[in-house]
C-alpha cells in the first residue's frame, strides 16, 4: 500500500473541489484576465500553485492603462501581501468567517441569492471591510477572481469556488483540470491512518521515500516514536536527518540531476527527466528502489521509464517518438483539457458550519 505525504501539499484545495464538484479537480488561473482579486491567505505570487506564471500574469496588469486590484487577507506577511493594494491582516482562523461575510454581502446587497445559505455575519469592523470587497467584486463580475490558500480548510476552498461561480468568473479567470497526482487527496488523514497502523504493530516493512516525515509530520501523531516500532524501516534520503536516525536501513538517494524519470507539470504536460551527469557517488533513484520490491530492480531507471512510456504510447514509431520527446523536453499533447463544471453546493452549508471557528475575544 502506498501512502503519500507532503508537508506543503495542497490536499485541502482538492478536498474543497471534491466538496463542490464531486471530484478533486485543480484550479487553473488566468490572473491576467482578473480586474479584482480577493486572495484568502493564498500566497499565489510566490509559494502556491503555478506561482511563476501567476506572478508574470499579475505583473502584466500593473500598468496605468489597465491596473488590477488585489485584496490580500492573511495572518502573516507574504510576497503576495507585499504586492497587494489592500492587505487585510487577521488571524488564520478569521479568514473563513471573513469570506462568509463577503458572501453574505454579495447575497444581501447585490442579489447573488445562491450565496445566501453560505454567508454569515461578521464583527462590525470586518463587516465593513467585507461589504467594500463585495462591492468591488460585484462591479467586476466576470472579471474577478477569488482564491483560497493551502493553509485554509477545504470548506473555504469550496466557498471560493461558489463565489467565482456566482460572480461569473468561472471559465474566464479560473478553469479546472484533472490532477496529475497518483493520489490527489493524500494528506494528513492518510498519514494519521498509517500512524494508527504503526501503533497497532500492523506494519512489518515500511519503505519511506518522503522527505523527513519524522520532522514534517504533525506533532500530535507522534510519528518518531511510532517509526521505532517498525521491524524494517528503509529510508531513501540524500542527507542525514531526523528520520534517518530512526531507520534500520538508510539508502543513499541519487541527486535529481543524476537520475532518469518522468513527471507532469501543473497543466498535465508530461516530460521525460534525463540525467545531466553520471552519479558522483554510489546511490539509487526512488524508481530503482521501488522497482526492487516488484522484482524489476535489475532493469535500471532508464529502461523502466522507457518501457513505461512504451506501454502508454505503443506503436511502430515509438523509437522516433521517444527521441523526439527527449529532444523537445516534453511529450506533446499530454496537457489536461480545461474544465468548467457547475458546482453542487448542497453539502457546503453543513461543511461551513463544521469548520473550525476562531476563539471568542
């Protein structure tokens, strides 16, 4: 069984999309088309999503001829907050209530009735700000954009989807696509399930290729102590860290510039990863190590990657296609198509009510 873990992952965004669409889609932003942007704790210009493309698109609109406007709601200073026209500082737990206040203002003052069940009143100072933001978003309907950050709960991501749909932004400033990940919903819940199995002594062999989970996992899971209970813990790493000190077997990981592999960009475009230099020290790739557990470790990463693509794109001209992919750097025609599904918001009021609330006072 494979358990995926990424301390900086975006599982909340995909969970929110599943709440709204019934499946874990990923957003594709057209920032250059947005006149007004409401960013709810999303550092989309520096650390989240396709931030390089977003930063370039955002900068293209910072002109006197067609100036955009950015509202950044966040608890800590970020690059996006530094670029914002209006930076609204508040605690992380207050971001969702503020977004609900914006939805309430859009419903009550601007006639977007679909958002009425999703809104909620806010404190007087935040209500004033929420009404101002709602007025700006409504004036730019079809040319606005609402974003939620990866630190925020799934309910807020679903609420952002609902506001974009109600404002007519969907299909113009944001579209959706199928995720490229093997397990797009992987997150803390999966790691918690593994922790329970470790505590019950149900895991005999654990092969770990994630980056230092003993350090990056939530502290309340107590993962370091649980890893000591595994009879066979094999850890693939390029350096000593907290997890390597607990492992019975530590395997030296090859540097990415020494390895064959493949990957997909955020738009789904596939690329064949080619090594730029021979390994400087004895090491193995993640692909080599995983293949050893399936009886194919003797094949080597190059053959595993090549044969994997032969199985996907079998044909009489595969050798020519392979050479062309290596020369171009990407596999043409593999980008995921843009989707504009209509959200189903029937389950969102209950999710919003169950979301954590900020403490009183």
